[in-house]
C-alpha cells in the first residue's frame, strides 16, 4: 500500500499558510505612511510657532493634539498592517493633514487656530477610542448615522469635517431627506446641518465613535 501521509501533510501546510495569508496579511494601504510622516512634520513645524505666541490656550490645545497623534500613529500603523485602511479613512486623515498645513502656512493671519487644532485633536481621539473599543482593533468599522429633523420632514442633510468650519464647502450630503436620512461615517468629529429651500440650519458639532453599537441617531435643529 502506498503511503499518502507526506502528500496529505504537505497539502495541509499549504492550506494553513493560504488561510493565514488571507486573514492576517492583507495588502496594506501604502498612503498611510506618507500621510503620517507629513502630519508629524507639520506638527513639528507648528510646535515652534505655537510656543512663540505665548498664547496659553493655543499652546495647551496644540500639546494635546501632539500627544494624541503620537498615540494614534502606532495604532493606525498596526491596524493598516492587519486590515488595510479604507479609502474613506485615509481621506479623513489626509484632510486633517491639509488643515494643519493651512494653519502652518498662514499661521500669522489665521484667526481660528485654537478651534481647528482642538477639532483635529477630538477627531484623532474619536478614531483612537474607536480602534481601542473594537474587539479586533479594526479602524475600518463605520458608524451608521440617522438624522431626525425633529419638528419637520423633507430636509436635506449636509455635513463637513469639524475643522472645515470656516470653509464654504459641503463635503457630505445624505442620500435621503429626513426622516429617512442615513449614511455611514468613519469615526471622527463632524459638522451636520439641515437645508430646505431657503431655510438653512446652523452647523452642529457631533463626535462620532464606534464601539459596541455601530448606529447613532442625531436630532438636528430645524432651521427657521
């Protein structure tokens, strides 16, 4: 009788190795390293400028951001190695980098530095907490946001990143008007508002985090 054990064992090894490769060694997003390095470089440039202002509020806000980025960076790198960050997640990190670069470039004339820096800190903190609260430490878990307009229906929902408060843009638009307005978001810090004909609501800040229940309902004020 032929001995099939060597062939069977070899097949088993190939099967196990293929399974590990498919679950633990996915192709990572190559953009992350560049974004993290550029953000770190910009933070380093801003460190000198903020200290020179002697503005205690600005300095404290910046120091919190600097520390949070140091905590978030290794968590993102580890997650990217294991799961590969999505395009939406990478885009949110890139926009934070863009906002910091705008401050660095126009530091003297920028009038809302403390708010923007604090907003990016809160965005980073939401991302870090979401990673830590996920059983698999997966950053890619999105949160389903449902918007309720409370007093009326048929309002369109718009949004943008919190640190884009001074930019005249509409980054997000929910596909359905209220009360059926639902959309998935990467954990972070956002501004949402309602519009209907000539009625435009005031943008409201909302912290979006994942962990446990990946759904959240927001009740936005109905514009007059």
